[in-house]
C-alpha cells in the first residue's frame, strides 16, 4: 500500500499580503512615450497628500484623478515624490501633463493600469470604472 503524502498549502497572513503588495510595482508607457513606474503608496503618502490638497479638497478629499498621483514613483527614471504642499501638487500636475487634456489622458492611463493590477482600494476601483466608461 502506498502512503499518501499530506498536501501543504501556504497561506499568507494579512500582514504578509500588505508587505508583498507594497513591494510590487508596475510600469506603463503613457501616450507621450514616457515610462511611468507605479506602486502602492506609503501610509505617509496619504497623509502628506491630504495636507497638500488641504482646503482645496471637494469634500471627498480629492478627485480620483489627483489622488492617484501618490502611486507614481518615477517618470522616465526620474523620482516622483508625493506632493506635501499645494505648490508641489500643482507642480506634480504640470509634470504629468501641462495641458488639462494631457493630464486627464495620462491619469486615465494610470488609473486603468492601477485598476487592472487591483492596486486601488475598492471604492476607488468603482470610481475608476466610471472614468473608464466615460472614455
């Protein structure tokens, strides 16, 4: 009689899942040919971004377009830091797209990539789907 070997299945703890997700990054090429690296934001990035948006928030903190800026880690191998002041936020928006339509186009590409990689919080994913439908 052959002895049946037990099946071993490794299960990640919630903490391990968070740590593994934070180390993941994705790279996209935007419509202007720039390589943009995206990854999970640090907890402090959320806080810094809230300070940067400050009184300019529309009641929901900020729009999904600007909120996804905190996922950007580099553009064409140049580090992209999370904005911590309103002036830095404006500069970040200009770096992404000087014209409003360019900014919206690139941010839509970023939101789509983040949504496809399941990197957005569930409520943000629902908003991202609305953005994709409007394209």
